C-alpha cells in the first residue's frame, strides 16, 4: 500500500511525497506509463497550437495562414487550386495577406503570428536548431499571452460599458423623475421673488407649500443660477 511522507512543512501547509512499496510498485509503473502515453510531445503541442490558430482564422472567414491564395483587385481572396503550379502576380501567402488587411492589435493579427511562430518553433525543434529555438518559443509564448490578455481586457471593457450605460440610464431616469417637481419649485420661487420677497423668504414660502425643505430649495436655486450665469 502506498504511504505519504511529509518532506516539507510550514505554517501554510505541507508538501507530501508518495512512497510506493510491494505490489503497488506495479500499479505505480502502469500509472506512469499511461500518463506518459497520454502526454503530448513538444512537437505535437506546437502542431496543435498551429492547427488551433489556423482554425480560428478560417472560422472568421480568412484563409489558412500557410495557404497560397489569389488576391483580386478589390482585395478579395480565393483559394488557389492545389494542382496549380504556374506563378501569378496576384498570389500571396495567407498570413501575409491577412496581416496586410487587419490591424496590428486585432485577433486575426495575433492568430497569424501565433500560427507562424508555432510552425517555426516546431521546425527549429525538429532540426535541432537551438540558436533559433529559444527566441521563437519566447515569441510564441508572448503572442499567446498577449492574445489572452487582449480578449480578457475586451470582455472587461464590454462589461464596463454596460455598467456605465446602466449608470447613465439610471441618472437620466432620476433626472426625468425630478424634472417636474423642480420646474414647479422654480416657478413658485420666481413668483415670490417677482413680488419682492428675498430668496430666503421665497424658499420658506415654497417649503410651506410642500415643495421641499427651505435649505434644499435654496441650494438648488443658487446652483442653477450659478450654472446659468457661467454659461
């Protein structure tokens, strides 16, 4: 039976190491073999990333990044028959065409760069070109992280716009709700002021009519007067 041994421990917790013995060693060996069989090699993982990025582009209506396409005068593109070998002036590699048509910070641009760097990294890995392997792998990781951050940021921005839009609507509704009593309040203030009352006396009279407290009426009156004077 396997046992657990504490190999490091502090106030936050402990790190355990499993100890296998007896017949469990066979189970452990079989488990490791199964895990290793299911794990992707680096070459397979890079190929899967390229396929994923290419699929994302094609789902958006773009060509495969490494496909040769024919480009029309209106910048529309079409698949070039695979059996066609005759060179034409209006042919382009898929990723080059896409990068000319989209913004540098668009999803499509990131996906193109991810597809290119994943293929280049895989080629350097297979050929054993260690000098170019590390820079290409770093570029691939950087592009993947930037795309993730960009998509996350766009979601947050969209959520923020919805919140801001809701706040604007709420403020507008509040303003509309108070518009009628505010207009009535100002009309009565003007009525009393035209008859020679001072602002304090007019506000007190409005308060007696149930149009709000005297101090609130005076604050609103002076605020609107100052705003109108400034404009």
